[in-house]
């Protein structure tokens, strides 16, 4: 079997290295799993597809898991998905149970990660086989649904829609390729820009700029001050961790992992939504919810199992439909692009060895994450004390070198990195939503091709509504996502009135 030839010490070494680096990125507030994957993305070209994916999946799993360290020790979530870990983790740390809280989170994390990997293994091929039967019409509507769901779940739906449309518009800059039904003419640019943008903006410098450089700029603006006003809590002393704490927690683990996996499958919803939903469900169903928020182990279990279950869940739409489940899997598309591989319904069938290797890498990354964090948590916790003014110059250097090297030394890619890094900073200031924008940028060209091919094949717009029962069902889902967003917005507006 060809898979065995790829299971080399290099393969597992890169998983271990990626997991450790991801944990460090996640443990430093402001440096997320997405940033870790974006910064290290150019390295994957030198390693090849299988080894490159091994590194990135290690970074992904480690980055999500590492976010619990500052959440417990300094009450600052290392990643957005760790927000609910602060509710019970920090109170436990304040009473001298910091190490116990972290180890509870580590065990819950590995359960959630392995649970979602199993769902990915069994569910993604089924969804891919179903999606192969889609025509251009259904493919276009799937992208429209993804962008609608992402926009509708933003804090401001109109801004989410605008951000998604802006991303699509940016993706269309360049030559309208004849092979895609176009006329071969440049569009959406001035004449002096044609030399540089004949093929549009390169995806990878855009991703590195928005998820790498923008984060540095936003933190630099704050002045790298100590946000807590106090140092991290010591892990020495206090109650010891025992696995008996998980007695009676199986329902919580399975329910929270299921919620995290499901939220991961929905494009662009994000880890914070998964952890908040899982935490609230545990609070509703727990026999003793009075202690939650005061240092209850079940609160950490629900938060960490749900946010780590995102990893496998978010890969389901990526590998079966070609639609990223979150910002990190959006960057993984860049890794496949570097290797000339297109993700989508045909990916698993055409790249069966790579598919199995991804499952092995995901399982190995979760096991290695557990081993690294469980036995070395006292040492890992020290990374939150490393000053960012030392780390960030190195990160900027890696971003610039990576952007320059991606397309064999094109200087315009460095300018693209800087342009979108500044653009991301401005977007944050004016309230633009980054995730819809990036996913719109990634899916924009595909949406255009599917739309044009549909019109060419069937000749009128009504086909998008009448082509098949699947098309009609997708329109129902689109309407439901918009209606749900409007309902949430109206309810949130009325909430203060009710309380007052």
C-alpha cells in the first residue's frame, strides 16, 4: 500500500513540530491557530503535499488547544474559541488548581479532536459522493448558501453580506479567462495595474497579510501592554489532577463534541459560537449548574471538547464541497493550491492516499497534542511571559520571506502582503467582517464560473430555482439562514427592553 511509504519519521516529526509550534502560538494571547497556519504556509511547498499537510494539521490542532493556557492562567482566551474556558478555568487557577484545570482541558480537547476526526472519516466521503452529482446550478447555490450562512451569523448581517460581496469583487480582478467562459480581457483595474494584476491577486499573500500581518499591526497599536495588570498564576501546589474527575462526564463530552463538530461543518460560524453553545447546553442539562462560572470542571470539559471538535468538523465541507469551514481551513486551501490540487467533491476519490494520510495526521496530531501538553504543561505555560516585541519582528520577517518565495520571487506578492495587511487593519477599524471577505475571495471565481456555465447551459435565470429538488431545498436553507439572522437581531434589540 502506497500510504505506508509516506508514514516516515519526517511525516510524524512534522506533525509533532507543527503541534508544538501551534500550541505556542495558541498560548500567546492574540496569536491564533489561523495565524500559525498562515505564517508557516509557505514552508509546505518545500515539504511536498503529504508532509506539508502533516505540518499544517499539527499547527491547526495545537493552535486550538494552546488557547486554553492563557484562558486558565491570565483570564485571556488565547484563541476566540477559548472564551468559555475562562469562565471556570481562571477561578480554578485563582484557588490554586491551575494545573488541574489545564489537564482537565487537555483530556477534553483530545476527546473532542478524536471524535471530530471520526465524523470526518465517515461523513466527508458520503457528502462528497452526493456532491459529485451536482450540476453547475447546485454548485453555485452551495457557494451562495455558504456565503449567506457566514454573513447571517456575523454580528452585523448587512456588514457581513457587504464583506462577502467585497471579497468576491476582489477575486474577480484580473483577466477574465477564456477557459472560464470569459473574453480574455483584463477587468476591474486601471491600465497601469494590468502588468501586475493580469492574473489577479495571489491567494497566499492575501491570506498571510490578513491573518498574519494584520494581527501584528493590531497588537502593535495596543503597545504590547500587560492586559491583565498581573502576572500569570503559578502552577505549583494546589489540588492534583485525577482522571476520576471525568466520572459522569461522558454525556457532556459527547454532546459538546457533537455541537463543536456540527458548528465546524457550518461554513464560517467559528469556534467561539461552538464553545458558547456547548457551555450553555451543559449549564442547562447539568445536575449541578450552580457552580458553573465559579470553577466547575464540567465547564472546562464542555468548552474544550467543543472547540477542539471544530478541527475535524471544519474539514468536512472543505474536502467534500471545496468550501472552507473556518478561517484556518480557508488557509489550508492555499496549501492545496500550492501543490496544484483542487479540493471539492472529486478530491477524496482522486487523492485517496492523501485523504487517508490526512486522517492519520489528524489523529496523530491530537495524540501528540495530548502527550506534549499533559506532560510538559508547566514549561509550555511559560510562553505567555515571552514579550511580543521579540516575537513579532520574527513573524513579520517570516511573512515577507514567505510571500516573496511562494511564486518563485515575485516582488509584487510582498506588496500584496503589505497591502492586505494594512487593509485588514482598516477593515477591523471600520467593522468589516474578515471571514466572509476571505471566503468570498476564495469562492468568488468558482461562483462566477458556475453561474456563467449555468446560464450557458440553460439560458435563463429561472433555472436556479427550478433545476432540481436539491436547488429548491438549497433556496429554503438560504431563506432560513437569513430569517434566523433577522430573528436573532430583533430578539437582541428587544432584550434590554424586557430586562429593564
